[in-house]
C-alpha cells in the first residue's frame, strides 16, 4: 500500500469534490429531458428509488476499492486481489474516461459560447427555427472547436494545482456557487404562471405512464448520473483519510446529486409550461428551447447568462474528475509527474475532442462524437460497474470490505450485510439490464 498518497484536507473538500464528480450535464441537461419524455413524476420516483437502492451500494463498492488500495484503477483491482487478472476491468474505466473526455469537452465548450451570447442578448426576438439553425451552424464550425480547447485548458490549470490546491480548492468554490445559482432559479420559478403545472408534472406520479421503458430509462439515468463504472469514485476515494465515513459519504453524494437533478427540474418545467412549450423536447431543450424561454422572461438576459454559467460549472467539475482518473493512472502506473501526466492527457484530449466536435461538420460521416458516447456509456461504463460489484462482492478479501464499510464507517453489521447483499446480487443484475438495453 502506498502510504504517502496525498489526501483531501477537509470533510468539505471530500463532499465538494465527490459531489462535483457526480453532478454534471447529466443532472442539469439530461435529467430534465429524460423526465420530460418519460412522464415526469413516475420517472422521478423510479429514479430516486434506483439512486438509493442500487447507486449507494455501488458507490460504497468503489469507495471500498479506492481507500483500501490507495491507488487509482486498475491498481485498485490488482491490490484487492493480489494479481493482475482483474486489471482489464480497470482498463475499461481508463478507456471510458478517455472517450468521455473527447465528447464531453465538446458539449462543455458549447456552454462558453452560450454564456457570451446570453451576455450579448443574442436570443432576443428569435424564432425556434432561427435558434435551431444557429445552433446547428455553431456546433458544425471551428468556433465550437475553439471553445472546446479553451475549456480543456481551464481544466488542465485545475489539475496542475494538484489534489488539495487544485481539485479540492476549486470544488470548494464551484459547488457552493452551483447551489446558489440553482436556488436563485428556483425562487424565480416560484413566481412563474406555470409553476403549479410544472411542479405537478414533476412531483405527481402518473402511474399509467409507468412502462418498462420508463423504468429502464430511470435505472440508466441513476447509474450514469452518479458517474459509476469508470473509476471516478475509486480514484477520489484513494485520497480519503481513514476518518472519512464511506457509507455516510455515499448517501450524502447520492442525496446532493439527486437534489441537483430535482432542482433542475423545478427550474425548467415551470418555465416550459409558463410559455406553452412541451416538456418532451428532448436533448434540444437546453440549447434551443430554453434560450427562447429566457427571451420571454423579465430580465431574460440575466437568467440566460446565469443558466449557462451553471451548466459550465457543472461541466467543469465533472471534467476535472474524469481527467483525474487518467492523471492518477499515469502517475501510479508509469510514475509520471502530475505536470507531465496532465500535459500528456490534455494534448491527447485536444486531438480527440477536436475530432468529436468536427463530427457535426466536416467529419459528419465518421461521427466520432456518437461513437465515443455510445461505447463509453453503453459498453465500458456498464461493464466497469458490473466488474466493480462482482469484484467487491465476490473476489475482494472480506476483511478489506468489512474494515472499510463496517469498522471505519461505524455502521451496524446488519447495514453492512445489506449493502454487501446488494453489491453481490442486485446491483450486478440491474447494471446488466442497463448494459443489454444499451446494446439493443
């Protein structure tokens, strides 16, 4: 075990960094349109159930591996089994992180463009057709590539600061900022004419809409929203101190991550109903529909700017955590300094993200953006999640999981046994269903 590994310096740092790794575009962009297209309240109910029933135990599994080994992946698999047989599962996580960085940075870069356009009030008196054409024109050009590279450079600056002075310090600033902006938006939603209709849609379950597709979508959203299966939480928990209660921290992350998603719904659905839009707009909801809604609101320029700042903050905290998976891997496995590992990763990601961005323009026929998204989300992350659960449940030494989840966490033995039962049996089955559905 590496005893000299750097650690987060405070409890706030642990929560801010780990919540930041989970909270991202999946909460503020994907959750609203998934809930909107799958009936609102029924979807939300299933989502919350899966977050705490499947998500929390899987977080505990990743935490156990990370702190017990004090290394990133795949070293955590190696130390937990004292062999290299499980290294391949760790490499799934590394590859998933590299692919996710390629396309995620592209969408993150779009938020910078829309911050500038919001400040310039560029959406004033535009029609849906004009906004659609503008969005398509922007993402297919080199301007989008420029914003993507800028976002990656900001990400690199944070990583170069290290775990405490970079990741932890920035997370301690950005996560409170994110919640402040969310709360400001929720207060504004309260005064919208469509508030009651939007809240009813989100919180009143219509069980007639509870179909297998809704259940499956909620399960997939819960898994991906918590950033499971690619090693973010394994890597971050390798920086935890022995005093960090893993089970309590897992519940806190799940609660705050879910809270962000719900608050995003409270922001978006009243606005959608207030101005006669459909909640089932899909992925275009954020970049095409919402700018039009903001244009109709009093002080729309301010709200539009704040919203895309919110998106950029969520994008950055997630991008940092995904990047740290690879930086820690390069440092642990190849003994590279943090500076060299960060610069190597950034240079490589600039290339892959440029190719992904051009997938909407000159490289449309190749479309690496969709390929990277599909392979990482539907194959590598789900296989990684299944592998983590099987490894911790069946292959890892019981004394290690007992020490990390029971002795150091201070939880009763019945709760430990319940968590381990879910890790062994229920979580692998549910994640396998997500995997099969993704392939189909």
